[in-house]
C-alpha cells in the first residue's frame, strides 16, 4: 500500500473516524491561505507490506521513500479500541543517503522506543486514558491503525509528509466462527478454513470474565480448532465466581472432544492468569486433556473455591499486611497470597494429571508469583513420577503475555483486589516475550496434539 498525499486518505474508506477526526487525532491542521485550504506538496510515500490489511500477529513492513538524503522525520501510529480509547506511539528516525527509511534497517533515535524495532510503532503504543488495557472485544472487526510521517524531530510534530491506514484483523481469511450453546457451555469455536479434523484447544482467560475470542480466532488461522470458553459473567452463566465447579469445564471438554472437526483422542488447554489456574485444575481432575499451556498461572486456588464432585479445594489465605504501595500509587500484591506450601489444601493436585505441560512465565509478574508456582508444580509432578514439564521464563516480562504486538499492560484494575495494581513488565522485553511465547505454544500444541515437530 502506498499513500502520498491527503487525498489518498480522504478517499479511503478504511479510515473509521473520517477526515475531520484524523486531522484532530494526528497533528496540525492543513495550511490555510486567504480562506482556502491548501496542502503541502511532497514526494514522500509511506509503503506498507502487506498492503491494506494483515492479521494482528503478523509483522508489518513499513518503508518511507522520496525523502531528502538523511532527512530527519518522525513516524506516528494510532488506533482506537471499541470503547473509543486512543492508543498512540511515535519514533524519530533519519532517512538514509538515498532518501529512504526502512524500519527493518533503521534504528529509532528516540520517542516511544529506541533501536531497531520494525514493529515498535504497534507494540509500544500507550493509552491516552491512564491504566487502560487494549482488549479486542469483537474479532469480526479489525483495528484500524493510522500512520503518518512528519518532517523533523519536533515534539509537537512538523509538516505532515505522508500517511496511510492499515487494518489489523483477528480472523484470517476463511476462518469460521461458530457460537456454542450446548447444555451449560457458552463459548465460541473457531475453525480453520481448510477441511478438518484439527487439533482442538480450549482457551481460557482470567478474572475479567465474559468471553474473549481474540487469541482463539488468531490460533485458528494456524491450523487449530480453538474454543474460547466463558465461565462467568457472560450470558446466563453465574455473575460471580465464588465457586468454580469443574463439572462445567468437563462439559466443555466433552463437547470439543466429540466435535466432528476435532482430531482426537485428546485436546489441549491454553490458559492465562486465572485461566491458567483453572487449566491446571481441569488437567488434574479430567480425562482427555493431552497438553496444556499455562501462562502466568497459579498452582493454588485463588479467590474462590474449586470443586469437583465431592472434592473441594479452598482458596489460599490473603496476607493483607504484605500488600505494598508503589511510588505511583498502585498496589503491589505479589506477596499478598499465602504459599500453597503452607496452605497445603489449596494446592491443586497436579500429580493426578497425565497431561504434558508447558509453563510460560513472566519473571516480572507482580500479579502473583508465577515462576514459583510453575516450579512447585514441576516438583510435585516429578515427585509422583510424572513427566517433567517445560518451563520457559522471560526476564522483565509482566503478567499479561498476549499474542504478539499487543502493548504492555503494566498496571490496571484487578477485579478481585478492587483497586489498581501493578502487573509488572518492561515494554521492550515484554514484546520480545510475547513474540517468542506465541511461537512456543504453537510448536508445543502441534507436537503434542498432532505429532508434528
């Protein structure tokens, strides 16, 4: 895609906010002379590859041509989420001797990030609204990313030289979205375009509740049948989660295992945060779960009781005196949960599981002690003669390890705590962790569920 003037963007139907909104969003208004509007002429073009659209987890090539030799420029990117929250990033660059700027070869000299970061304008975005997390609610609609090239390195932006819009989609072409209402199960199943059967995965998120589909929809484009599963605060499901009954999740496992487009005999589980904790509980009590990826999950019940048939796992105790306040006025709760080595009845009985596990751990997770939980789960599994799980640790990565290029959410509201807490992480190493974790979990599931190396 090549965009070289205001007329290109004005004619484009990809811009969801319209011409007036773009000028308000992206910088200084057009020049005005004698009551009529004129636009600065430039030979600069902004090229994107893939062109007008790509999937969110795909890299994007960004190149500017037609600049003066070694011309200083600033690139800016912006998008709005479904609730209208604005996310933005910018970086300062210098064109090469031929007047070209390729973000794959040119390091950023300052701004939202520095160094050679071809996707920095996406992963380094920050919300205009404080403590706001970028969460995709409707995977059938893309995020529209607006990019612009400004002359110079002035903080407020110089003359606009070129601009473009690009759609970042969450469903690859041909991916099928199938709402699921089967018995008590409330979910959405995503199927690849080609004929099945496919390796099946249940996808679980954390305490935010509802039904989040964006990870499942992206993974379906990689050859998996992925069911995004709601478990509270959605449709007619319970509004709270004082008690998590594993029988509900058993229904979901049976549904997916019995689906004609799902390859057996077993399925996979993918869970982050509370979803990782529930994934461990499912793998401990239920049959038919071949592989599980736990992203920053707990090995103990936290905040609610976990029940299966006549067994009950009580939540670990809260250590309120261990809650700290950061210099930014956020709560740090990483020490606020009693160890399951002390509250032994709260330890999920992972030793019963025959599942193969992969733990993905952010070593700067301040939601809870994810690395400690992963290593204690590994010790217990091995002590009972079970397979040693793989643990991959990411330095300076925080709690929300998402698909690639999602901006870091280092702090925000925690529903169980009822206050804003720090989730940890540093933007650049966290982005590296997300890119690697995305590849690691796909490789793991392909190997464990399909026998592919």
